[in-house]
C-alpha cells in the first residue's frame, strides 16, 4: 500500500475515510500494491488505522456485513470506547498498556452483543506505525469476524462433554469436574 497521509486518504474518495482505500489501489497502483490488496481481501474482513492518540481514523471493509459497528460509531473513538467484552487479553487496561507502550498486538478477541441478543466475536491485530524520523504516528491493522469459528468451537466442546442422547454430562465432564474438587 502506498504511504499516504490521512488527509490524502480521506480526500481520495469523497465519501469518507471508510471508502478511501480502494482509490489508492486503483489504476495507478503498482502490481505489488494490487497483490497486497488482493491478499488483504482474502485474509481479513476489514483494515483499520489509528492516529497518535489511538483514535480510529480509517476503516475499510472488505465485506460490509462482517463488522457490526457503523463507521460513525468507530471513527474518532478509541477501541475501548466502542464497548464489548475483551476475551483475550483479559482486560482493557492490559490492551491499553500495550498500545501506549507502542507494542504490536495479535489476535485480540472482543465479544459484542448484536441487537438480536446474539454474541458476535471479532479478532484484530495491529502494528505501531512510525514516520521516517521515528515519531509514533498510530497503529495500522486488520480485523476478522470469528463468530462462526467460536460457535463451532463451543459446539465441539459441548459434544465432547455431554452425551448426545441424554444431554447429560458424560464421563469426561464428570472426570473434569471431579478433578476440580
């Protein structure tokens, strides 16, 4: 992806930050930039950027239906201001400390509740961005909806510990509970 400041990114499309990035990989993009963008589309559901104060400045959705939050709910806010329950790491304070220390982070998992009452799980990773002078400029990263993966994992765990016929805890579940006592 080309190195472009945020004002250029926002101006590139005329309809806000979330629609800007495709303009950067259009007709003027190098083959390498187009390959990179293609790989991003295959591997994540959205890409994002934060500024020096850790506020979201840009969100590009690869699949518009995969991120339940709207752009206006995200842009200008910090990740911990968006709500949701942090699954990994254990606390928002832990994540905030890592960001303030300018550390990269991987596989941050957040559970949010859809208006239907269903849990939705998002996983995100990011790297700090520094300018040529070594000045911290923010973060850049990717996100993915992992709800189906989590549901499948929970289903497998249920099947492993409950009898399918009686729906009662099976021997494995009994043994695990007995060992905890």
